[in-house]
C-alpha cells in the first residue's frame, strides 16, 4: 500500500514499521527508540537477533549524540559521501542506543541516505533503523512491487520509485587508524581511496568475531539455484537452458537469456540485479547459469560478491 510522507510520519511515531526508499535499496524502517517496532522488523524479516541494524540519520551531527569519539577520517568521508551510499561503523556510548538495534555490539552503523522523501522524513523522525526490505537471505527490494511481494499488498510503503543504485551501501569500519571495507557496495573502493588517500582493504572475515555479522549469512539468494561460471557458455560441459548474462554475448543453445545489461555499464547492471534475481523466481526458473567473466574492479567487485553469495547454499 503506497503512502505519502505525512502518513509515514504518523505510522512511525505511533509504533509502526514502514518501507522507505533510499538511493541503494528499500529499507524496513522503525524509530530507533521504539524497541517493540524494532523487534517487529526482526520478526517480519525472519532476521537473526545477532545481526545489527543500520541507523539512518538526516544530519551528520546526529552521530555526536551517540559517539563519544569519532575515528580519524570521519569528517572527510562524510563531507564527501553523505548523503550517499556509505555506512560507517562507529564506537558508541552503549547507553544511548537500544541493544536490540545493535545486536548488543559496542559499535553501531550509521548512514545518511540520499533520497529526498526519506531525508524529509528524517527531519521529523530520526534516527530510523532500517535493514533492507526483504525476507532475510533473499534478494533486496529495489522497487515497491518487491516489498508487496515479500510483505503483502497492505504493507505501508513510502513510494520513492526504483532505487537509483540497486546495491546496498558500502560499509567501512575503522581498524587501528585505517578504514577497512566490511561490506562491498554501491560506493567503490577506488572512489573512497580518492578521499582517504589510500585504498581501503577488505576486512578479515573472522568467523569467530565477525566485524559485520550479516556478512557471514547466506544472502541475496533467489529460490533458483545459481551456477556460476567463468567459462564461455559454449565450452560449458553442463549446459543449462537459462542464462543470467549480458548483452552482446553469445550463449548459444540457451532457451532464455536474462540480461543484466552491458559489461561496459556496471551501474545499469547493479540497478537491475535484484529485480532480475526476483524475476527468475516469478518465472519458476529452478537453475540458471551465471556468466561471471567480469572485470575485477570498481562496482563489478560488489556485483560479483552479491552473485557469489546468492549462489552459496
Ligand atoms: O544500503 C543499505 O545499507 C541498506 C539501506 C536500506 O540503507 N540497508 C542495509 O541493511 O543493507 P541490512 O540490515 O540489510 O545490512 C546491514 C549490514 C548487515 O550485514 C549488518 O551485519 C551490518 O550492516 N551492521 C550493522 N551494524 C553493524 C555494526 N555495528 N558492526 C558491523 N556491522 C554492522
Ligand atoms: Mg540486507
């Protein structure tokens, strides 16, 4: 059910949960200090309690309310990229943030999203916690129709059209004075390096002490089984009738090619990715061959990571 901003404010201030648009993917939002609504988000998504939520804020100064110390580089990064697809994990004063939102961690993740409707909403109700608006483990939602599919036609959605990027925000965490990438995303490592003056490394995925708990879970997966291959389709020993591929490539013998766009246009590929993964399920495809002979830099790194995670079960 599509709602306008005034109604969105009313629902959020009276204990409800709504879907909100951002430039990356849609989020399922509740007010940070409404623990009952936050628990409802976990239950709607089927999300494990140990996977913390991102706090969405309308002004970077709001971080000062929760974070006694801001790591070096905070101002440079936020001046350059907020509002925008960058999330920063920051040490907090834990008395200021309900434990349920941050899965009891001594840190919290913050981001200022770049969507005019959500920024307007954040002027009146802030911070909003918002995980991606999808069932846990499944592809994120980039259009209102995806949310209706996952949560029903009556679920309140602040309709902000199709998300500009289509991939989640990049998450950075500061480790011994250097920022590291805890989740690849819509903002590339190269772009971040242009501000930091060094290339942020990918943070260690230590299973015992994960920096970013959500990164250990199976994710972004449609019901269809994805078969990843770098081999040319024509040399592939096991030919599958369905292909998730690209324009201007030959997949001879395929019954149907779901095209993500051009290998020269990663922005368009990320814009389409989750919509196409969801379309496979709508078409009852059970197995699909995925062309992952992709460039190794920029946005392709995040696209490759999403496809790999979607394929792992
Ligand atoms: O683009 C986005 O970031 C979207 C939109 C809606 O803002 N949100 C999003 O939220 O992708 P979610 O919950 O689907 O993914 C958040 C990730 C999870 O992997 C979680 O483990 C991690 O952020 N995270 C949250 N708080 C954290 C913290 N304190 N330390 C480390 N990782 C954290
Ligand atoms: Mg998510």
